């Protein structure tokens, strides 16, 4: 079997653009992957073209060799762009391998330890500005069966936060906790916003609300800072969505800078790299909670990992999406009691509709995190897809 072509499909999805990869072979089998890199999609497409030059004419089933050689020969190893491109192609190769053998990818990685995957929702708060609005939207989500939810209540603050803004953020958390009760897990996102003393202060102020975790309290490019916050935090710390491959994660594990790891299958190196990270975390009794706010193919790939990683804990998923998400792939998620059932179709268990992708081409979107528009995360027309 030889690779004959690799195509990218960039699809507008309001918050960003999904970047899908499709790998074609001379035996008619195809595989799909996703490397959605928010706000840097053009750079990602260029990086995938470089990988295509290497892969054409090669056997797609030699995944470990291709991963090693592509990573090595990039020279500028790691980083968001190169590793996201490699991640997308790598998961497409696993899809082909699974299909060629007639088994799900998780079967190739050791088989199931989980039949279903607990999720927490992101984006449930779309449009909310005041604490009371967050509370109303949280109650609606719980009525739909949500058992865990994440959001960033810190507005557009960066490095420090005023007492007035912190008070509003805490009133928001308090309002949501009151609306959903003690039985729902709250995950507080900080998007790598704060310096060390501010991160510590926020962690201490959050403790009375019993959050499951505080995510990325400090910027991702200094793990000493994250370690310093964790050392004085009364709540669990999660991090890792902006770390790439086992080499970045090696420092996080060495410092034990986080209580939960959150690698992203679209950025950290793909399926096998996340499997390796999960195994290292398992040896250190650290839960595996993948970052996953992206599209349907990244979600399908991460579900394969949820199936076969013993220390899998919980998976992020978007609460709703653009109303045409259902036309882009044949995604069919079964949700019940806070869990999504893991399917058993060969490969990743999902197919891409090329024509539907072309109907929703690239649209430029910019970062909202420091503009005050953070909750403008969903389009006017949305749809539930699980």
C-alpha cells in the first residue's frame, strides 16, 4: 500500500477554522485527521504540504517510522505549527491502519479499558456577560444532563486582575455553583493569563467553591511559574494544552507542575504520542484529561485514547456547534448520564464529507481572550450534536 495524495480542508466554524487532512492510497483506503490550530490555520496548511512531500509513495502503515523521520527532519523540532501538522497526518495514518485490519484504532493500542468516556462541556456559557446570565445557562446545561462544565470567568485580564474584576469573577463562580448544586463538577479556565502571585491568589479564592481543577493559571512557556502556583494552590492544577510531544512534557513531569495533564491530540503529536504521555502520567498517578475543543475528527481520535488509557479521567467537548457540523462528517455521538459511548467502527470510525467542507471555506478569526469578547464563542445558529 502506498500514499498517493494528501489534501487539506479548511472549514469555517465561527470560533476558528477546522483544519482536516485526508490521506489517499493506491488501494482505495483513505484516512482522516485534524490539526485545527486556532488563528494560525494558514501556517498549518503550509506545514502539511512539507509533510506531504515526504509521505508520497510511502507505506502509510509504518506510522512510528514516519513520525520519527518527519519530526527529526523538521530540524526546527516541536512547536505549535510543525507538531500540529504532524499530529493531523499521524492520526490519518492510524485511521488507514485500523481500516486495513478492520478494527478500531483503540484495538491496535491494547484494546478497551473504557466503554464510555466522561465529558465536560465548554461553550455552554455563550453570550453570557453577568453572573446571573452564567447561572441561567449553567442550569439549562444541567437540565440537558451535563455533569461537568468549564469556563473562564476572568474577562480580558492579563497577568494581574483588579479586586473589582476578581470579585465579579468570584460572583460568577458562586452563581454557577448555586445554580447547579454540589453534584456538578466545575472546571475553572484561566487560559494562561496570570503571573505567579495572582495565580496563587485566584486559586485560594476559588477553593470554597470546590472546583475540580484550575486550568493553566500561568502562561505555558515557563513551567517553573506553573510549579510555583501548584505548590501553594489549595485546588488541583491542570495544564498541557500548549505543550508539544513528550519532550516538552518531560519537564512538566519532572517538576510535577500539574495534577492533571491536558495534551491535545491535534497539537501534541497525535494518537501514539498522547498514548505515551498518558502512560508516563499513569506511572506518576496523574490523571489524563485531554484538551479537545476542536472538530469532529479530533474528537473521534481522542475517544480512541479514552478507550484504551487506564488513567483516562475526563474529556473536553464543545456544548454546541455550528448548525452544519453534522454535514461535515458522519459523526454520531451517543450521550448518556455525562458520558459518551465509545464506538467500534474500524479506524477512527468517522468519514469526511469533502463537498460539505468546500461549502464552508476559510474565514479569518482573531483571538478573543483579551478583548472582552471571550464569551462570543458560538454563532447565531447553533446545533446540539450529542
